[in-house]
């Protein structure tokens, strides 16, 4: 019997306090100590994607600020492009009128648009009722060369606002930023905590999960709780008993979703992220390049493209597949294909 109106489990089982976060005992202890002290420096959370960095940061801000949380905390995404309206706003605010008093009168300020629109308005406002405000910046590495401008912002407004920077690539963060932050390395959830979490979900959802399923689920999801919950919910839609066959069958659907995401991402012209996702798919699911190309063709048929675009994309995939079969490096052929598709996306 098919279940209906089931809430999303990753939201349903979202921790409400730091203590409710499964695993991460050492990290939770350090964060709780900072809350007790009612003071902390800028923080830098580092860990793989989907490991729970943002959840920990948001829960920490909520508990640290207490009843003043809503007015004094903000989450921004450094990798989300600004809208045309926001860019126009940034250009307008960058110019200082000649009627103003001071050395900047009549000049155009050089703050990056992201900082001008998303960050400055928040950090400049006076804190209300708390020791200081908290700004959480997700995917901080996406700021690139604008990190220098952000560093100056940290120094100027540090007494009024503390920053929690979140990244999966510490190598992409400049040294002046790293040196100004307390570093938190967020590890993969340990198997014991993962096992308890899955059994708790199974009990609440009246699922019969076979004992040999949990270790395999842990490896498939790399200890990431949100990914595990998504896969469990997918399995539960058609069957209350989850065995290895059910798990593997639904994990294949996961792979198809990732390939579809890769195709949509590359058709939006985002080469850097699409190449990273492509390598993740090849590594995590042990695909070779030819299998990935075959899945791309299948998912391409589901997209609402005109015949010309569809034929051109199939031609590009076929050429990459031919070169890969001919013995040339698969990773290079995948990257080359993604770059061509990104360029082609400009004409769609």
C-alpha cells in the first residue's frame, strides 16, 4: 500500500538543539562551552558536504542568542548569484553623494556586490539584547578573491557581529581568514551514532530494517544523516520492510537523481560545480565514464529541449564516449564534455 502525505524526514527529524545532534560529541562539547562563556571569536566550520555543518551553526546561533535570535542572526549563501535588483542596489549604494561630508564624498566605493547587499546591512545594524550578532556564511569558498574584502569587514565590525564561515574546501580559504577564526573540523558521523539514529527512525516510522542493511546504508551515505534519511524514506514509500534488495534498488534511483542534477547544472552553465558533481558520481557509485554518458542520454530524453539542442547534445556525448572507449582518459573526457555543454548552454 502506497503511503501519502508523508512529511520530509530530513526536516521531521531535524535536531532542535545541539544536544539532539546525533554523534559529534567532541564538537558539541566545545560549542556548549562557548555558549556558557557567552563569548567566542569568528568560527570556521570545515567538513564534507551534507555532514551537518550548517545545522550545527544554526543551532549554535539559536542557543547562544536565546530569545534575541531572530533579530540578531542571519544565514547567507555565498554561492547564490545576486538578482538583477540586488546588483542594481549595490551599484546605487556604492556611489557616495557629493553632498555628503567626508573624504569619500563624490566617490564610488569598491565593496563587492555580495558584501554590499547581503552582508553590510546586517553587520552595520546595532545588536539588540545580545553580546553581538551572528552571521553564518555558507559555501564561503565561493567568494574567491572577494575574501580579502570580507576580511576587512570582519576586522571593522567584529565587535558588533561574529562570523561563522562554512566550507568544504579549507584550501580555498585565504590564510588571513583562517588565522582570524577558531577552526572546527566536522567529521563524518560515527557508526554507533548512525546506527542509533536509523533504529530510532525505524521505530517511529514502524519500519522493519534488516540488521545487515544499516552497515551498507552507512557506506552508501558516507555517514551523512540527511542522505540516509532521504534514502530510507524513498525505500519506505512502497514497503515497510527494508532489506538489501530494497536498499540497492532505491539507491539506483538516487544515482539517477544525481545524474539529472548534473545535467541541469551543466545546462545552467556552471562548469566548476558540474565537474565536481561529475567526479563525485564517478567516485561514489563506481561509474566509469561510459556508464555516466549512458545515464546522461537517458536523463536528456526527459528534458523539454527542442530537437536541435537535443541532437547537438547527444552528438557531443557520443563523441566523448567514443574517445573514452578508444582508451583516452575518462575523467578528461567527462570534463571536456561538461565544458562543451556549458558553452552550448549559452545558446539555449
